[in-house]
C-alpha cells in the first residue's frame, strides 16, 4: 500500500548563502524559481485573512480588496502577492493611526440589562 501524497505541498528554494536561519536549509517560495505569480484558493485565503466570505466579496465589489479571478469555470483564485500587499497596506494604515475603527457601543442606550448609575444613588 502506498502512502497518499499530501494535498498541500510547499516548494521552497535552497538558501544561496550559508545562513543558518532554517535548519532544513530552505527559504523562499517556489515563485522565485518559476517567476510566475503564486495564486491561492479560498481555503488558503481564509488562513491568511480572517474575514468572512461575504465580507471579502463586499470589499472586492467596493475595490477595497484584491479581485479574485477564475482559472476555470469552477476554480476561483487570488494573487498571493496582491493579498500580501493589501495586508501590509492595512498594517501601515493602522500603525499611522489612519485606520477606521468602529466606536465602542453606547451601553447606556441598551433596552435590556440597562447600565446602573455609578453615582451611588441606586437603591
């Protein structure tokens, strides 16, 4: 009985110098070898970007997220480099203090479990 190969294979390029960062001796992805853009499918995108499919779809429609494209009629992929650039831009926006962050909800407007006054006048 032969062992079934893994569905996920990472092709890596050997180090060019004698750097000991990785004990296996591999550094960058296979795109370096081929020069072709690396594409990722939906399950890989979910590992990189923790957003719901509907959120990603809406952001793509608005132009706020890299667009997907079809390899075949049933195979949708994203360009990994575009997704990584998008993540880096989001990180920089946050670090520069320009990110839009949702305000905290006003708990005093709740209809259930209202907030008790803190001035000591509660019975």
